[in-house]
C-alpha cells in the first residue's frame, strides 16, 4: 500500500523564489500540453504522444528564446507536469466512457498563475536527498528546512512540494508500506462495533459511547466572518488585499487542520481497539443540499469514513458499509420490529412490541452492527433479531378483511 506523509517546509527567501520559478515552469509546460492537444483535436489529427510532447515542449523549447528559461528548473519537474496532463486526459476519457466511477469529469483546463495552490513533484531519478542535518535537498532549489513531526517508516519513492492557499509549504512523501509489518504492529482484538454518524454527536458507538461533535467551523465562524469583511473592503489588486486574503486562507486552513487531526485520532483509536467496524453509507451529497448543509460539511463524514477504510486495509481490520436505505432508526435492536419513521426531534422512543426503551442513536448503532453481520453470540455465531410475523388482521389485502374494510 502506498501512503503519503506530509511535513511542513520553511524555505528561505531565495528558495521561495526558486520554488516560484519551478511552479511557473511546470504550469507553462502543462498549459502547452493542453494547447497542443486542443489544436490537434480541432485540426482532426490524432493526439500527440507523451514522447512527442516531451521532445517538442521541453527539449526543443529550451533551445528557443521564448522558452529558454525552462532550463533553470529540474527537467524531472517538467516531465512530471506532462505526466499530470496525460493522467488528466486519461481520466477524462475514462469518465466519458463510464469506466471511471464517480461524478463526470470535464476536459483538462489551463492552469492560472493566479491559482493560490501550486505543486511540483520530484521522483527518485531527480536525485533529491535528505541531508544528515534533516534538510530536504532539492535540485536547483537547495536544502530546505523541514519540520519533522515523525519518522518516515521507509525510503520515499517521490516527493511533492506543495504551496497551499495560505502560502504555506509542505513536502508530501510517497511511502510503500509493508502490510504484514503494519498488521503486526496492531494489538490483537476480537471486538466489533457499529458506528452511527450524526450531527448532535459526531459518532455514537454500539458500546454506548457518545463522541461529541467538535464543530470546528461553527466555533471559528465569528473570526472567519470578520476576516472576510476586512477582505471585501480592500481595493482589488492592492497589497493590503493580498494580506487580507492570506488571513482568510490561514483561518480556513486552521479549521481544516483541526478537523483532520480529530478524524485521524478517532479513526486510529477505533481501528486499534476493534477488529470489525460497521458504518452506514451516507448520502453526504444529498444531505448537503438541505438546510443542514453547513453542519454536514463541518462534520466531514466522508473524510472520516475514508480514513477508516484505508487504515482497516493497512492494519488487517474489517470495515463493512451497510446500505444507506437500511432502516436503522426505525427497527428495534432487541426484537427486530420496525416501528416506522420518526422525526429528528424524537431522540428516545419505546418499542411497542417488546417495551424496550431506546436511545435513538445508540439503537441505530446497534442496528448498523447487526446489519453488517458483526454481532455474535457467546459461541461466536452471527446473529440478527428475529422478524416478528404479522398477525392476520395486520396483513392488509393479503388476509381476511376486517373492520371498516369488510364494510
């Protein structure tokens, strides 16, 4: 399995200029590739191959007066930019044919120099190294200071230097992990849980534990509104507007980082404590079109489930997703009787069949676990509540008509 490890970079003034030059050259090569393919499409010619584009847009372009500055950056950066354009076209055509899952992708577009996020990639043949002093030595850029928050588990195969919208720099290393070694690191566990994701509580476990929702965006909303008002009052194109934009971007980045850290800590704890985990496949895109859209996006359910998914695959755990139409909030987890839909205002209810008093979210978590087949008896056999047969007078048109229906 391939994973990414990101670390904060602190380049000096000269290195920032070199990085900006590399970002610009990679962007120009990408745009030249898109333009060459669009010209071929309009002329009715076949698309040029990656080898032809590499010769024309990099090797030959460096010898011209208009593109001679491409030689000031590493050739690997330019080659990887061409590969990114090729990958974008390949994904676009796969999406048109229906071979690629997910929403439909549009054709690759030109990159703008005004984009607040820029990136370049160095592969192993670029001869980048990590020095003895812990700096990242990049070709034609220099040894950049790195804030190492943890140790790399293996030798990286490539590194991507990213500048985000808040003008922060990061180095993202690609690591090939050993599944057997990762599985051995995890403690043995025979526990299984079901998770009910929500807004009042971020997650309610089948064990009865309730994890509060931090609501990072809601807590920072006042500060974000103030920063956005200050940005809207600045004259466009001025230096003060750029300072205000950075202030807004860094405030949003702080919220994003806090949410991601919360997701990582919770997902790692659940994976380490349980062998089997069951979650519900929620329609986040549909819920985001309701009046709860801001709270849904603030929770970040999709990112959390994705973390559970790749960590389960990495450490040899089992993650089961049940269908989004499973009536987890309508079925009694004790006797299995479906009690019908309930409005969100009802947080507790009593089963009319067995008389069990349920907490809505805890009952849903138990049903998620049972629907995934992770619940087991003392002998280890999977269980599911037995369905109670309907009485003759409850079977509607399939039984004997009773009451007013007979009349």
